[in-house]
C-alpha cells in the first residue's frame, strides 16, 4: 500500500473517532464540586429566591400564624359541647372526626413518608448502605409494630388495677355461699333499693361501667400515642422551615402549614374530647400540639449558621424521624381512628352516615394531598 493511501486511511480513522470522543466527553457525568456549590452544598446563594431578610420576615409571620391556627384547630372540638349539633354523640361530630382522621392519614402518606424517602435516598448520602436498602419503609413498618405494642401494653397497664379490683369484688360477692339472701329495703316516698333486691341487676350495671371505663382508657391511650407522632413531625417540619433561606419555598409553606395544623388539630381535639381529660391535662396537650411547629421554626432560626438540611447527618436523622412518624400516623389513623369508628355501632347502624363519613375521609385526605404540592 502506498504512503498516500496509508495517510488517507489514518485520517479517515481519526475523523471517525473524533465525534465519539467529543460525545463521550460531553455526556460524562460531572462530579459535584468540592466547594459546596453542588446539589449537596445547600441552597444556591445569590439567586432570586434567596433572601435572608425576606426569609426572616416570613418566618416571623409564620410563627404566630401557625400558633393561632393550631390553637384554633385543637380547641374547636373541645368547646363543641356547648353546640348541640357538635356533641360527641351527634352525627355531625362523627363526620367532622372522619374528615380530621382523613387529614391525619393524608399527612402520613403524602407529607411525612415522601419527605423521608427524599432524605434517605439523597445523592448527598453514601450509596452504601442508603441506596441499597429501603430504610424508609423498614423504619415505618417497625414504627407501626412498635405503636401496636405500646398501644397494647398501655391498655394492659391501665386496666390492671381495674381488673384486680373487679376480681376482689367478685370474690367478696361469691365467697359467701351460705349467706342469707339480700333484703329488700323500701324507703320513704316509694324508693326501692334494687341493688340489694336484685344482685344480677347490680352486676349488669357494674359490667356496663367496666365497658365505659375500658373505652375511656382506650381513648386516652389513643390521644397520648397520636400526640407523640404529631409532635415529632411538627418539630421536624418546623426545623426545616426555620433553617431555610429560600423565599420561594417558605411563602407557600406558611399558608399550607396553617391549614395543615388547623385540620390536624381538629382530629387531635376530637380525640382529646372523647378521652374526657381534666382541664389541666387538656391544657398540656393543647400547649404541646400548638407550640411544637413554632418551636421548630425558632430552633431552625437559631441554628441557621450551623444547620444544613443537605448535610449527611441532618438527612439521616430527619429521614429516620420522618419514617418513624409516618408509620405511627398510618397506624393511628387507620386502626385507632378510622377502623374503630367505621366498625362501631353508630356507623354500622346507619348506611347514610357511613357513606357521608367515607366522603369526609376522602375530602380530608384529598385536601392534604393537594397541599403536598407546597408543603
């Protein structure tokens, strides 16, 4: 082969290879810069959405606004006894509670769980082990089982004293086999002491009292566990908002969180009302629910210089807390709130009320799903 032909072949090979080299160079993924300006270095500084002064002003507006919405939401059911239509034994209260339960269910599925997935699958975390195992689903599952365990153990603990008292009373009642039959005492104005005349009637009354006491203990356990899950989620979301300097994110988040706290507070307030706590305990529960999100915002403000929501430590801690909170809220909404009401006598005896309550649940969960676009 002549030198001229060999030169032409070499030039052809170089020209055909050069586009592929250029393409491979252009499509090769670039590693994030080490100076913190990439996806894991926090929000971009200097953009149109980044303004420390405007963000601070919005946060200072958000704290009293969210506090007011929280207090209003959780206190509305507590004052419903003065309104006949909103009493706990009324149909309207059942529908409102179903709506609020749907809000709690939507919060767990549409807000808390996706946040946990985003945190624990972030590119800012090392691929091993966070990208190789579904930690969010695993922790949420464990949290739901743990909530069931706490639910059961707390009921056993609260009912242990009642059970011992009932057993002692039964032994005292049946231990005297040869005791003389009870006497009927007729008092003035025609009153008859039925408990002495008919011991079985007294037993029926005592059994009814035990059933009501069991329901009351159950309602109180529900309130305590539900409050725990809501408080964890509220602190986490408030912390993220307080540490952010992105005005475009904070502005819609303020309105979304106000509605979120209002309706979630209605669900918690309905449970507090059914638990029949005293004024002091009601005040404590209202205080913790109402102040946790504003407290989280204030904490985020104080930690703005040192806290970064894209640091590996923050992503792992917040992601795991959100996963646990999601599992707790899912269990409480489905088992303790919705299933308990829909399988109960009141809804089972009225198909119309049952369908209306189903619609209320869908509206509550659907409303929270729409708000997931901003919060």
